[in-house]
C-alpha cells in the first residue's frame, strides 16, 4: 500500500534506526485513557461547556482545509435539541494516538532541556504515534469497539518507501495518520482524532487518583539515558501515574510490543471500571488542566458531551477490544521487524465491528461453510489455569473435548487469580465464546486481546469452575 502526502519532511532518524538494544522505550501504550474514562470525559465536557457548544477548545494543531477534509465532518455526529444534553446520532470512528517526544527528536529543544545529562521528554504532539487505536462508538448496537493497531505495522509512504505506521504523525500529523490507517483497513472512514502525549497520560492517571490493576509478573528495566526505571512486582497494586507508565512501557518479555498492546487493554479496562466512581468528578480541575496542556483533538464540546453521555450508559460487556491480526516479519537493516497484517482476518474484523466492507474471499467462504457444518471442530481453544488446581484444568479440557472441541489444549497458566472464569474471544467471535460459556455453564465472555493470540478463544479458569465441579475453593481478592 502506498499513501501520499505533500511536502513530506526527511525520514526521521528517531524512527527505524532504533534497534531494541539502543533506544527501546520511544514507544508507550495507554492512550485511549482520555476516552476510556466515562466520568472523566463527562466532567471535562461539562467544564468546557462555557467555552461554546460548537467550539473545539482542545484543537492545538490548526488543520489546513485539505487536512480537515480527511475527517468525515459532512454529517454531524451529535445533536442538541430542546435544551437536552447532546446525543450521539450515528456511529463515529475516532483515531486515538499517543505521542512521545524526546529532546533528541526535535531540532531545537527547550533551553531548560539542552544541557541535561539524559534525553528528557518534551511536551510536544509532533512525534511518533506509538499508541494507535481506532474507537467506534455505535448508538445502533450500544457498543464501543477498540481496535489496537501495533505501532510497527508495515506501510508504504510515497517518497519514503517502507516504514512503520507510527511515523505518519511525524511526517504529516493526524491527517496523514488517518489517511494511512483508513487505507490500511480498506477505506473505513475516520471521523475525528485525539492525540495525547506521554506526560499527559502520567498526569491524567495521577489526577484520577491512580489505577488499581493486577501486574501479571515482575517487570524490571533500567535506561539511564532516558531516566527510565521500571520496577514493578507481580500482584494486585494501585499504581500512580509514573508506575502506570512503567506498566505500559515495559516490553522486555517474549511478546515485545504485542505484550504492551495487551497491557494497554488491561489498563483501559481497569480505568473504565474505576472512572465510573462518583469521586472522579471531584477531581475535575486537575483533569481539565491536564487535558488542556497535553491533548489535541478536533472534537467539539458538543461532541465530547454526546460521547460521554453515550459511554455513561455502557455496560462493561459492551466494550470490545480487538487487535489488528498479523505477525512479525523478518528483521531489516533498521530494527526488529515489521508487524505484517493478515488481510483476510483484518477485513473480517472491519466488516463485523466497523460495518465496513464484507467477506468476499473464497477462503473465508469455504471456512464459513465448514464452520456451519461443525462450528466447534475448527476452533482453537487455549486453557489457562489461574487456580493452581491441575485436576480442575484437566476436567475442563475433558468437558470441551466431549463437546466436540478437538483443538482445545492446556496453555501456560495465567498468573492473576480469578473468581470468575474469563472466556476471551481474541478475534471478536462472540458467538463461539458464548457457546463455550453455555457448555461450561460458568464464566463471562470478553472481547479483547489479552489471552493467547494464537488461539480463537482463550479460557482463563476461575474459582467458579472449581466450585461447579465440586472442588474446594479458596478466597480470591482479584475479580
């Protein structure tokens, strides 16, 4: 795929010339925080109402007419009738990007950062967009879909050649990023964008009073050149902004950046649950200050209020988190390789969850026919124990085999102890996940990418399964 944009600057040295051993932490995850927190958005929108209902007070980059036309603004996304709060009137796709800029990335860093002994962060939105999410708010289905797109996704830009998706914000800002992502996903429309930088994420989490989350394993890393020190212990913890960024930026395990995508979804889920608490509204002034200093968006106040009102009525089960399917390609001369999307699977996700396009390939048609004749035979089901009860895990495998799931297997354990079994639809196949729940008669279905990405469905066994099988259960503090 080739995406063009006029007047592209030279290729930035901070992008593909970054092997894992030199500057591995230019990326971070967790950008969807501003929109994932329902009460946060509500509070911000309410506070900004005095600015003007149709204004865009958080627009920090003045878009040219050509850039503005990239975003679908012809058809309004909200309405404000009869003095009621604005309401979402149609499905809307919002590109959310997280930006991290170091002093070495800019030609003229601020004077106070020039003589430091380390590479300091710069409060800027003109760097690599290393967290990339496409959010769909749909009043028709009463759902929010979050599609995580790995920053290493391979693209081709006119005048540049092969590069990574996260470079598009550096080359052409949100307009080029939106155009490229739209092309990548087969032409899906992008209505609005939100950009937030890494300082804003840290301060926003602090303004929220921190976040409670389970750290799945010890995370330790030190980079003196950036003053990056990661030191987290496994277990349930309440993280402040700095600790939360450590959780998001760590990538020194076998999954690399894909593991960070999974942790991003874990943190977003935790923030969604936490920000529904009324105490969040008492932190309005702190939240508003962070947003004004670190966020750029072409959403108007009316649109923010409509989105927040829609989200306030959402159930957790109606938030679906997916990841662009693919695999890592070969190492090139610059770094550790590209994320190469799987076109058929990506097309299927966009068709099902973004209502764009349809499945047309012969391969998918044949698979559909096979699944209709025997829908469980072809599903790969990974079973992850969280209970330390081997007999319970074996019983679940037997139950699935007896129900016809020939490709079920026992995976490595999941370290977080769970009360309720999670049945995770990795690729959004909620029907298959629900069918498994009916077979097991326990658990909850989740659409997210936090399990084994090589499976169709991942089951994380909770205490409810042991109880249903007559095993003694123990107290569990986690969900």
